[in-house]
C-alpha cells in the first residue's frame, strides 16, 4: 500500500527527472495518470483522484514544448512598452511599496 504523500512525491520526482522533450512530457503524463488510477483504491480520501488529475495536467501544461514555462514570463512586458496609464499605476505601486 502506498500513501498519498509517497505517491505524489514519486510523480513529482519523475516529472523533474524527465528530459526536456515533448515526447517525454507526454509519456510522463500518461504514466502518471495510469499510476494514479491503479492506486486510487488505496487512497483514503477519494477526492485525491480528482486533485491528482488536476496536478498532473497542470504540471504537464507547465512543461509545454519540452521546456519549463514561467507563467509570469509569458504574460510580461518591458516597462518601456507599457501604455502611459499602466506606467503611472506601476510607478505608484512601486513607490507605495518601497518608499
């Protein structure tokens, strides 16, 4: 019998050890879902299957195209490319935080 913590540790460690290739990411996702389903009867909390699927899908998306993605980096812009209203807002937030 495997505990929930051990199970999720195994999945996460396997995720980190995979090569940065799209094919490897797909294999990891498939194997993790299969492993989750095989172990689902042993989990005390049946909601863990749903949470486990969410974790697997989120990790899979986090490693799209084989590379780890930073969601902040995807959405970011250079400060000098911001519209004037957003520059003013950013400036006021930074002043309030650091001055």
